[in-house]
C-alpha cells in the first residue's frame, strides 16, 4: 500500500513538473504562479475534502491516488515538481 502511494506521489509530482514547463513555455508561468500562491491557504480545506472522499473513491480504484494527493497537499512546504518525463498513471491500484 505504501509502495503504491509512493508511486502516486511520483506521478503527481512529475505531472506538476510537466504542467509547470508547459505553462512557462506558453508565457503563463507568472500569472499561474500568482494564482497558486493566492489559493495556497485553501490547501488544508482541499486536503480535508480529499480525505473525506478517499474511502468512497477506493470503490473506484482511485483511493491511493487521492491519498497521495492529499499527502502532498498536507505537507507544510510546497512540494517541488519533478522534471517532466511523460508520467504514466501507476497501475495496480485496486
């Protein structure tokens, strides 16, 4: 279970790195970063919502993905995105 969550952490971080590079390439990196910084205080609310939904999403096989995302949002420091490498969704979540 922890191994799958670690794979989802890597997936979410590489996906974030991919989006960060796409936005920077299109010239929207600055405005999007300003929006991210503005809504960062809402991360605890989003985290609680994800933890609330996580048991129900286990029925659909996405519980570990949601738990990993909630873990990343719970971290006191913003996680650093990984360099993009065409992230593939982890398999075997069920």
